[in-house]
């Protein structure tokens, strides 16, 4: 019961934070992504700003740029800091995000251990994400209980 209240509180807080990032204009208010409003998410480049995985805050690395892009063709691509990744995404009518099998596929380059650790956390967080909330210039991916949260800024 407490976990459910925490999850609801977290979702409300996330929407409030994203609303604060929103500016005036059409479709600038926060919204959970569904197939009906997918245009607010796709064909934009997103830069990871903060990440929490399994309730553990991951400290960002200054040399690890991590990106994400959802295509209108149902493909997702990005950069984890060392490797590129790609896959397919789907949103249910209720807004549940999934990355169907085989999931996200990465290149297999090696890099500095500290950046590889950040990349693993990023890919784990993406795989756990089940919903997306957007507001003008901001994207938040999170899992159902709010223990994993990835916050992105739109690249201009």
C-alpha cells in the first residue's frame, strides 16, 4: 500500500516537474505518451540528464554523452557513451512502453571502465522503462513503481 502511494506521488511529482519545464505553446503541457500523441516524442533527439535505476541515483560522467531518439517508423536508436544501440519500441493504447524482442541491440566496443558502467546502467534503465512523459523540451521515462527514472532534455 505504501509503495502504491509512493508510486502515485512520484508520478504526480514527475508531471509537475515536467510542467515546470514547459513553455507556452501548443502541446507544451506534460502528457503521457500513447499512440494518439506519439508525435510529441518522435523524430527528436534527446540527451540524458539524470538517471536513477532501481532507486539508486547514477552519477553522470562528464565524458559520457548518452542519447535517445524514437523514430516515427517504430525504431529507437541512441548512444550509450561508448556504444550505439538500436531496437524497436511500442506503446500500448494505455501508454505502456515496451522494447519487443530482441530488445535493444548494441555495438560491442570497449571503453573506459567508468563509462562502460554508466552505459550499462543507462541500458538497464531503458529496458525497465514502461512509460514516457513529455513536456516541451523534456522527456521522462520511468518504470511502473518509479524506482527507475531517466530524464532527458531535447537537443535543439
